[in-house]
């Protein structure tokens, strides 16, 4: 076989695996402050695709927009439990990321996961934990307990921000109270409601803008994701991420393609693109979380991979990935949350 023919065959095989002759557009709907501009620029340049990026502040906001129809987006980045809901509701395209050229790079821990076993719909974006951070220049006590949020010492009262996120707050309260996640037991749900209502006067704000909250000095404590805590510590070294003895929430955000996406092939290209180790590293470099792609750490500073926010200290609780709650429990959660947010 001549060199030219071999080259032509090789090119044909590559093009059939993932369409590389792109052009056109791609519309992405992702969490705010979560997408590295360098990543988008690289994708646009590599495939001659014009990307538009809009952001949301919760899975529920995104899901509501998608359920309404005609969102205009191709890509969304739902968390684990939301992926499961969206697959069950037929809202996602079955794009087979695990069979894409870069699918081989998915960390084996994140292939057969409860929300997308076998990775038939989604590619990894970032994963981490949800707990809280404390400015240890201003508070010297033990921080590795959820009592900091739900029964704080006097010096922290009025100095706490919690996430404006029903599931994160409810599940943290359940861990502190020692009751199961997503349980329908009325006595337990009353216990959680009473705990939250008693804690609320100690909280200053409900906000997703956790980095600004704690680094500006507006609060001493903020419920926070581990990567946001890492980014906060780059600004104020005394900020420390807690690993509460009562347990910690684990999560993973994933790149999914919406059913009926207008730019389907470009969306598939993007899924494959983010599974290349050097591109996954770009995401982590900006957002501050690990990514679930093998080989990406060599493209990141050693300080990042070894940081206490990314590599938990020995003896830290194992992150708990919580599946979607049953509809009847969600309904009660929402009533409790609505009352709490009044």
C-alpha cells in the first residue's frame, strides 16, 4: 500500500470515528464561572465552530428550562442525580461517549456509575465534594463538624453563608441529624424542618457566590464546593475546607447533549474534546476541581493535585453520592425549603 493510500485510509478512519470537519455553531448551557475561556477558544479554533455560552446557578433552573422545550441549547452540564432524571425523562441524546476516541481516557471509577452506567449519554466534566470553608484567621475552633452550620458557636452566628440549593442544604441537615437521605419518614422530616428553622437565624445569606462571600470578608463561613474552596484559598491562605465527621456529599457534573440538539455533531465533538487529558486539565485549571479523566494531572501543577481540597486528608469521610429522591419526598423537601426561604 502506497504512503498516500495509507494516509487516505487513516484519515477516513479518523473522520468516521468522530466527525472532525466541523464548522457551524454550538450552544452550551453550563454552571456559572465554570468554563475556562481557553477551552472554548481552543475548541473554536480547532473545529471552526462558533460557541455561545450561557450559565445557570442550579440543576433545577437548568432542568426547568429544558423541560419547557425549545431551549436552543445543544450541551448542558447536569450533576449526577440530574443526569439520571434527564435520561429517564428522555431529555438526552444517546451519544455513546465511552465509544468515542477519547472515551478510553475516562477514569474506570467513573464509567459504571449509577446515573449513566457505561457512559452511553455523558462525558465527565468535574467532580468533587460539598461541605463548607472557614476563614481560620477569624475562627480558631474545630471546623470538621456540621455543627458549624446547624448549631454554630456564638462568634459565628450571623457570619455564615449557605448555598441556595435545596438538596445540598437538606442532605447536610440529614447527615447532622443522623437520618437517612431522601427518607419519607414524617418524624424525621419534621426533625429536619425544625433543625433548619432553628439554624436559620444564624445564617447571614443564601448564595451560590461563595468565593466572593468568604474572600470579601462578608462571612467567616460559607457552605462551599471543594474546588471553590481551593480557589478561595489562593486569595486568602487562612481559608480551610472542612471534612465534617458526620459525612460529606460527593457529586459529579457531566457533559450531556440535549435530545433533538440542532448542532448534534458539534455537540458530540465537544464531548470527545473534553475527554482529552490536556483539555480536561484546562477545565480543572480554571474551575478548581478534579475531572475524572486519566492522564490529566500531568498537565496540572503538582500543588493542585496534592492540595487538601482535592486530595482529602487521611481519615476524611468517604464522599456520598446521593441518588434522586422519590417524588413524594421531593414535594415535602420543596415545602420545607419554601418555608425556610421566606
